[in-house]
């Protein structure tokens, strides 16, 4: 596996001295690897990201917040019961809406949070 790092040509940003040091397994290759990693991560910062909309469903206990979430998604995302306090922790559900037909663009992301009742 170590042989995979040794090449006859310098890597990007590497001079002949760096190549020689790398061939013996010494040098500042860790620093350069971290620098390349940070540059690669920074490239993601320039990418266009979809719009994200956060929606919290809040209200008093046992008024149908979890039922509303299930109705929006058309699926059982949250447990529904007549017993007060069924939802103790917040429940997240994510929905992605594609761009309108014929339009190019990114989808819109909706994040719904079903909360426990406010007393």
C-alpha cells in the first residue's frame, strides 16, 4: 500500500525535494494532504445548495400536531394516540419538492418538526 504513494513524478504542488522526501516516507506530506483536503472541502462551499425551509408544528398537548404531520406526508411518520404526552421528543420529517416542470433548478427541502405539546 505504501508503494502507491511513490511515483516518478511530483504530485500537484510538490517540488523535486518533496518528491525525494516522499520516496523515503518523510517530509511534510501530512500538512500538504490536510491542505488538499481543506481545498476540496472548500469547493463544496461554492456549490449551489437547495433552499431549505424549516417548519415547526407547535401547540397544546393532544390537539392533533402528529396527526397533521401524518396527513401532510400521507404516511405514518409520528405515533398518534388519545393519551396525552405520546410525543415526548421532537420528530423530524423531511420532504423534497422538485423544481416546477420545465424549469431547471434545485429542489426545495422542507423540514417539518413535530413538537411535544406546550403546556
